[in-house]
C-alpha cells in the first residue's frame, strides 16, 4: 500500500469496512447496531474525502477511477442486502439498485472495449449520496421517523430509487453510441 495515494487508500479502507458493518448487523444488539451505523458512516465519509483529496491535489489515477465506484457499489449493495436479510429494507428497492449497477457496469465494459471511458456523472454522485443517506436512516431505525406506514426512510427509498433509475437512464442516453451495432451487425 505504500505506493498508493491517499484517495486510493481511503477507497480501499471503505472496502475493508464493509464486512465489519455487515458483521455487526448480524448481532441482535443495540450496541452492535450503533457501531454498524458508525462504521457505515465512516465508510460513506471516505467516499466524500477521497474524491475531495483527489480533486484538490490533482491526484486522480486509473486505479482510483476503478476502485472508488466499485467501493461505493459494494458498500451500498452489501448494506442493502444485509438489511434485506434482516427484513428491514425493501427487497424490490435492492433489486432495482442491483439491476441498475449491473447495467451501467455492462455499458462501461462495452465502452471500454471500444477504448472509451465512461466517467461518473453528477447524477451518479447524487444517486450514491441519496442511497447512503437512505441506508443511514434504515440502519438507525426506519420506523422512528414518521406516522403510520409513511416514514422518512420510506420516502428516501422512493427518492433514491427514482434517482437510481434516472441516473441509469442518463448513462445510457449519454453513451448510447457505445451500444451501436457495427456494420457487421455485432
């Protein structure tokens, strides 16, 4: 790790915090839940911090372009899946997020074969932030913020799913040429 810059170290730290957060969620303990929230928040903060450092000091690397979005997806999806397993997060929302992430990654792979790089767009960054905020609410306790079946957590699920879909469509619209069929039909 000595040859890695600080933003990349922070992205790797984010990945390393994921199993800690997920493991803490497996214990039916208020103390473990508090630590899971703290670990998730620390991991989410590294997403902001690594990007800020990379831009401020102009130390953007190819590895960083790879590991940062992968770390974000792993953090969000691992936490969603763990909460789904506990019956605390709607599975349909997790499936929509997973579908979008796989579709956009597929688009990126096709573009990469053509020598094109599809960078994260502003909608993708908003999407990730909304997803992380939504997960913090669910990690704390989704049921505590509302009246009846309407909760802030449920509202945030719908907002983050809408942004997830919108940003996914935006990636495909902006990069549709990567999916164009060549003259040979392939």
